[in-house]
C-alpha cells in the first residue's frame, strides 16, 4: 500500500506535536512503522489520506458500536448544530440524557455529565473520598482509568509497599494514596485492605479490562468485590468507559449482575463526540457541588451537540436489544476462527472474548491478569499487526488494547477478517 501522504504528515507532526500524535496510543512504536492518518470512515471501514481502505477493528477505541457515520447520529448532530454549538447554560437535552442513563444503568440514581472518561474517573474517586472521608484508593494493575495523577501508579515491590509513580510529574504524595493489586486476585486485595484498615475510600476497576488487552473477570470475582466493599464500607466504582452500553444496555454491571456504588462512562455515551459521565447512588452524588462540598465543574459539560449525539446513540441501543445478540455471535465466530487459524499455523494463541470485545495473545498460558498478558510474544504480535495492516485490516497498534467489533460487521466482512488473519498467522516467523 502507498502511504506517502501519511508519512509526510507524520514528519510534519513530529515537529509541532509531541511524538507526532495527540494520544500515545495512536503511535506505532510498539509495532514499528509510522501512524496512518485517516481521512474518512463509513460503517465498518476506514479510509486513509492516501485512499487506502481498512476494515476497522478499533472503532475509535470503542465508541463506534453502530459503525462510523451512522445516519441517526449524524442527523442528530446536524440538527443540534443549527441551534448553536454551545450555550454554557443548562439545556433540555442534558435532562433527557440523565433520565435515559438512569433508566438504563442499574447503579445510577443521579448522574453528572463531563467531557471524557478520564475526567469522569477523576471526579468519581474525588466524590468517593468526599463521601467516605478517607484518602486512599485501590486500583488493579493493568487497569487504565485515564491519565489522572492518582491512576498512573505501578505496583510496588510488595503488598505493603506504597506504589511508585508510573509517569514523571506524578508526585510521591499522590502515589502514596494509591494502592495497586493484581487483577482477579481476591487474596491480595483482602491483605492490602487489612494493612490499610478504615483508610480506603474506594476500589475502582474495569469490570472487563480493555487496557491490557481484553481480560475477563474470573467467576465470582466481581461478586466477591461487592461483598468486601459492603463489609469494609468502601465505595465500589466500575469504570465502564469501555464496557458501558457495549456489553449490554446496562453495561458490565447488568451483564454480570453485580451493582457497584458508582460507575464511570464514556466513549459510546457520546456517539463519537467527547463525552463522559459519572453517576451512582444518590447519597454519594449529593456530595457533589453545588449540592455538596465535592467540587467538580466543566465549561463544556453537557454540551448540546454532544448530548444530541449521545441521545441518538443510547436511544438506538435501548430500542434495539437484538444488536447485542448479533454482536456476541459475530465476534464469537471471529475469535473462534482466528484461534483455529493460529493453531493451524503452529502458534500458541489465546483469544479472550466477551460480547463485541476481543484480544489475540501469542502465548500458551491463559491470560487473566497483567502478568499473564505480558507473557504474550510481542514480536509475533508486531508481525501479525503489520501483515493485517497490509492486508487491509486495522488493529490496535498495541498488544495491550482490546479490539472492538461494530454492528456493521456482517458475515461477509467477518469471513474476510478470518481469512486475512489466517494468512497473517501463517506469515509469522
């Protein structure tokens, strides 16, 4: 494929944008080569600035569950723009959106709109701290909750050791209040809570992880979390920025039948525009300003155009539950056949899949936490990624990111993905 225009744009971008990209996940450093600059997208396909077409398996990192440029969402955006792109005042759509979210998401009694998933997670833990009067939070290694200081913490050398900042610019003081444990490890979690008795405000978790690749909770893990939080008076927060409205209308909490105290939302909730939200029990949300003393604000929160896009998206999903059955079936077919293709090529391949999320790991070990995810052969993944790209399939340029299937992926497109994956597997050396 000719990608000369992308190459030229990237050369220019590196002079004026850090690393040439506005989000590190878009860089190709983990797989080699240069990022591809896109010009347009429709349905299940991306088109780059050089005219090349790709089957899209990232869906803007999750939001495009209905595919790109969905007619209902585009029409809602165009209609909203006529009235203005921003008011800086309340609007009727904010109320409609809040009512819809409360009706769809089990844990949400009240909700506050923000502008990103990162912002939602930052505000949620602040509200949990304000509600409990405690300072420490627990997160799980490999779970990503945005680039807020409290979340950029790696695991310490042992369960009793404070975390260390995982990014320059994060202070040790912030790190001291963030405790990190292994995903799917209840014993480790109980130990660290006992070592910090009555000091933990909240546990925040991706109920299905998307940021170390797609990693599922083991049977009973989320239920045990709920019991522990009830016993210890800890606020349980589900980060459903990825899983919200993707795994079911009510997100992972509805799918697994475990109701957290709070949840954060993003991606799908904005219909492709920058939107986030956090919500939960009324008694916790009532701590948020102007009703309570937990301050959080945003000039563009509840933006009328973003609300219009989000309402169109959520209303469509709410009235078409068959979408989730279709997504599960088509993604399961793709994941199953990709694994068979890897086995036929003589490779050790693990596929983690739930609903319309899946990941390919080149390892002979089950992947259930960050350490097991890191056993994947990154050289093999890089070869697989680049061959798929040359064959016209756009994967996440990192082993440690989930892939997302949109409802525009029909049997014909699914078969094309499977066929090209088999060819890519055979090319790995």
